[in-house]
C-alpha cells in the first residue's frame, strides 16, 4: 500500500496527461473522419465524441486531491474498455486493415502509460489481439499475408510490452525498497546516535563534548602539543563531600550490593545537584564533588552549593536511619577560580583544577561529619543567608593551619529535608514489593531519572512507514523537477549529481536487447513473407542481425562463459557509462530502421513503378493496375505497422534521454510520410489526402504518447535516484556522526561498557556491574607535580602547567595503543595520578599465563621511561611513583545522570596503597604480583615489611627493569 502511495501522485499526473492527449487525438480524428467521404463517418465521429466526453469526466475525477489507488485503477479499466470499443466499432464500421494501427497504439498504451498491474495489461493486450483475429476471420476467408503480419506484430508488441512493463516495475519497486532501506537505516542510525549523544552529554558538558566532536570530525593539525580542552571560570563555588563510615557500610554489603548502593546514593545526589544548579564533576570512591557556576555563571553559586550540601546531609541521614549504619556526610565548600575540562587522549572525565579546588578538598578533609565547612570567601558570597559559627578547621587539618585559612560551619536550619521527604511521599510510593525500603527512600523508584537507552524504543516498521508516508505526502514531483532539473533536457542542475547519475549502470540493458531481438525477429519474418527474396534483403537483414548479435554479446557479458579481454573491457565500459550505452542504443535503432526500410522501399519502387531490381532472384512485374494498387496498398499498410513497431522500439530504450528520442521519432515519422506519399501516388487525390491526414494524426499522437512516456519515465527515474541519493547522504551523515560519537564514547567508557548502555533491550533499572576475579591494577602518580603547579599571570593562571600535565597523560595514553598493551584499560586520571587495570574482560584476562600481568609490568616500566623522556625535553624533574596489585574486583558504572565507570574492591585499595606508600622512581608490587613476575624472569628486589593503612604489615617488592626473555 505504501508503494502505491509512493507513486500515486505520479500516476495521477500521468493519467491526466494521457487523457488530455487522447482527447486531442480523438478530436483530430473525429474532424478528419467528418471531412472525409467515408460512409460511416457519422457513426465513427459520434463514437469518438462519446469517448472524448468520457475522458473529460475522468479528468475531472482524477484531478481531485482525495483520489486513492482503487479509483485510479478503476479509471484505467474504463480507459481500456473505451479502447476495445473503438477497435471493435472501427473494425465493423470501416472493415479495413487500417484498424491495426490504433490497435498497436492501444496495446502499447496498456503496458506503458496506464497504471495497471501487469496481469491486467496482459489480459487487455491479449483481448485486443484476439478481437483483431476474430475481426480478420470474419472479414476474410482465411488469413492473408497482411493479416498474419498484423497479428505477428501485435503479438510482438504484447511481448515487448510485457518485457518493458515487468523490468520497469521491478526497477521501480527496487528503487522504492532501496530508498526505504536507506530511510530505515538513517532512522535507526539516528536513534542510535541520539542514544550515544545522550550518553555522551551525560558524561561531558555540552560545550566540551561539541568541541571534541568538531575536532574529531575535522582535519588533524600537526602540532608539537596535543590540544587541551580547558576553560577558565571565575567566581564559582566548589563542593567536596565524603561519606564518613563508608567502610562499615561496605562491610555489610556484597560487592554487587555495594555498587547498587553507591549508584542509588549518587543518583540521588545527581538529582539534588540538578535541582540546586550544581554540576557534578567526578566520583572518587565514596567522595562526591561538584561546582556551581559552571558552565553558566550564577551570582548565587555559593547559596546553591550550601543548599546542595544540606540536601546531601539529609539524604545520608535517611540511609543511616533505614540501614542502621553509622554513616554521615562531611562537606567542604570554597569559592574562587577553577580550570575545567579534560586531560589526556582517552577515558576522558570532566574535572576541575586550581589552588581553590585543592583548598575545597582540604576543607572537606578538615570538616566535621554532618556539617558544612566553608571558607571566608564563600561566606562573603552568602551574605546573611545562613547562620554560621567558627569552624576552627586548622585544628583538624594541617593544610588549613599552614595556610592560615579562616573557616566557618553552617548552622543547619530547623526544618530538615528528611521531614519534607516523608511529607511528600504518596501512598503509592510507600508500597513497592519489588524494591527494598532503603532503595525506595533514596529514590530508586524514580526510574525516569536514571540513564537508560530504553527511553528510545527499538525502531519498528511502522515508524519507517510513517516517516515515508509523511515524506511522500510532502513530495511534489513538479517542485522537485523544477528545483533540481532543467525544464527540457531534464538534466540535473547540479553537475556533480548529473555525473553521479551518468555513472549509474542501467539495470535494463538486458531487457532492451531482448526486446530488440523480439521486434527485429518479427520484422524479419514480415519481410520474408511480404517481400520477395533478394540479395539486398538478405544483405540488409544480415547487417541488422550482426549489429544486434554483437551488441547483445557485449551487453550479456555476465552470461557468457568466456570473453576476450577487449570485449570484456568494452562490456564493462558500456554497462558502467550511460553516455556510451546511449550511443550504442542510438546505433542499434538507426541500424534496425535502415535495414528494415531499405528493402521495403526498393521493392516498392519495383512493384509500383515497374522498375525491376536487378539484384532480385525473381523479377516481379505487375501489369494489372488493380493488382498493382492492391500490392501498393499491402506495402503501405505493412510500412505503417513497421514504422509503428520501430517507434515502439525507440521507446523501449529508456536509457536514451527524451530529446534524443524525440529526434529519432521525428526522423522516423518524417521518413514515413515521405515514403507513404510514394505508396499513395496511385490512389485518388482526395482519398490519399484524408488517409495522410489520419495517418499524420495517429503518428503525431503516437509520438506525443511516446515522448510523454519517455518524459515520465526519465523524470521518475531521476527523482527516485535523487531521493535515494538524498536518503543515502543523510544515512551516511548519520553514520559519520555515529562514528564520531562512538569514538568519543570509547574515550569515555570501555567499549564493552558503552555497548551495554547502547543496547536497546536492557531492563530500565538494570545496573552494569561484573565480578572480575584476576585483575591487575596500577596506580601511577607524580607527587612533585603540585610543587610545579603555580597560578601566575605569566602562565595564564596555571593553564600552561596543566598543558604540560596534559602532555604527560597523553603520552601515557598513547602507549596504550601499542598492540602488547591492548589488554590494559585506562580507568581514570585524577590530578597527577593515573589509574589503569588489565584483565577486566574474558578476552583480556589470562588466568593461566598471566599475560595481562606482564603487560601491566611492561607498561609501568614504559611509563617511567616516558616520564624521563618528558623531563629531558621539558627541563623538569618530575618523579613518578607506581604501585601494582592483582586480585578480585567489582567493575561497574555508578551515577544515574552521569554514568562513570570504576572498579572497587580490596585489590584496588591495596594497589592505591602501593602507590601512596611507595618510593619515588620505584615500582612497588605486592607479594602476589611478585610471585607471577618472578616466574616470568622479571628482576625484583624485596623492599621488606611496610605498614599499610587498613592492612597492617605487608611484604612488598620493587620491579627494577625489563625481563630478559629469549
């Protein structure tokens, strides 16, 4: 139904054009019949006028905008019925073989110009041919040569019509399906792109994400330094919040429960951040920090952060009450300047840097559980909005004491968020058997706020059809033609599009040649029957068949078993270039016309003027004038049907442009009128005049019909190509955009994690987490970078220091692109600390050979070398400290609005301690890592027993250099 709707307006317009043509043609025929001396001129004229009236009524019906496909089909059947009526009536009234001429035209129109199905067109063509046969048998005692030839050419026209209609219909349907597939692919890609865009913008602020996408889409510029995505913002407030007692809370949960708990808690914090105009920056274990005043400046940024802190304390109070665990929030806030953006080349995480950020972090460390700890700078922005009391932060934090920071504590308001929360709960929220009370209180039942790709349902056929239906309704053939094509030549105004179109192979070349063989076979049979055998006839037919056979051999290259190299190249050139195919088609048509007409004209001169053909094997001299007139009439009738069938052959070659077809048709018809005057010289002047007038009208009508069909076919073909081209370009644009987004997502989340979020059939509330049993974790830090970082006007307030840090991290990231480090996944970089892990997936975890552990050891050694290289060329003295451990971890994504991938577990904590308790320029590993690397030939040195916070005494080792392996 959609396909019929696709071509409804086109068929509607074509039907109107055909009916107008028939009205004009029948009017001219009626005038010619009235002015002639036929005995049945009145009956014939009335019949034609009745048909004209019917066509005028049909034009009024078809021109309505509300017409549907059923009415258009019914109208087509009415037109076919009028054709049959005219054929039978004219045959009975005139009792002349000349009725074959309009019958040929009617058969052609049935197949090519009427929007009817092929089976109905075949029925109509067969009925026309059978009625002609019945008429011939009733008029003659047997079948004469002329009648046989007429029936043969009618049969040939039917076969040609079938071979034109079927491939043309297949080509149109294929073009429609290809367009639909492009539209479907475009819509699917668009949905995937929207999901990627949402995921991307949930991790990075829009202004950062758009700048990165533009850089990925654009050309890469050679530069000594990697581009740094950092912006400076003044007058913002930074909030750091840490969960006190998180260790006791995690002890009561399994690893999966811990991920779910963190996700729900941070999801609640993310919603609070949005409500309080704060931008969450990053999650660091159980630490949450955000900024207000980014990316848009807000004068009330300090108030937003304080309210955010109060809400976070209220939210954690709910957890403490319902889970009976002694947990609380320690919040520190400072106001000042920040540099925000991302560092490195992969696994980007939006972050902020500055001395003010460092101070805010220390404010949290020196705070009190359940209270908000602020600096004097923040208090200045708050005014008198909150009651405060002295914070005495220097008593709890050495940094605050050393820098003589004056601090304050916010006095909590009497009305707490907890009481407000319980007041707002509806009865429906109080009961949910599938979700625990603890999670419901923290907002787990608010599923619409969690990130999920299920919000975008999977693309179905109905959406594609609906989109296409809207596009079809908005599609105007006339507007598109005038906008993209020249009026007469129909060539595209855009030369690039025209060149692309000219290189599109014509899928119907096989059909053209098959129809040519069919038509020329009928003409050959007619010549053999009508004309006496002569050397000229044989020569012409041999030339014609040689041309057709050679052309067919070149075109049907795919069906030939063997082919010479020159013929193969010629075949490829013809099939891949429309211009050359048009030249070949023109040559075939001209050859068929000349080889068909030459023996016929020569024989006419011999018969009608008693001029013997010396090449003939038998000399036919007609002495009886009546016999001569009968023979000339036979040759005239045969000439007429031959010319019509050759004109139909011109229409068969749809590869020819309309102007070329028009030129050919005018040439053929002009030759016909010149030749026909020779055949009618022996007829009375008045009779020959009206015959010429009628033939002129019929031929002119046929030419117009053929050109109309050629124009319609070419316009449809070109606009279908244009629509498919536009759909393909839009699809490719979407695919490119998807590629950019995927590349960005691969730089934010591990590929397998991003695929999880982009999968459409995941449950709405499904969290991503997995247990990984053998993961090697590495922490690498540059402790003395903080000494290098200073904020001066000369270094753009610290931006140039961050630029160098970006180069270091980018160098570390580039090492991961080496094949031997493919099993290593960067987790994140925080400040001057770099975290990576290997063995996080089944494909990268090697529990037998521990190749992922050796890869991490090699990577750690390469980091140390790379930093030495940076020091050499930047004239600095950065020193690296690396810690490595192996063990079981939980990998997952937390954060509802801004998902962040991380790993948790005892092995992660120990790896971090290997870094923090390590020695500068050394790689410290645990005993488990030592046992693995020792077997692989890596030289290690025992450091001895050290005290590790939370783990007591541990024996650790230093990895010295690369293993010497065979």
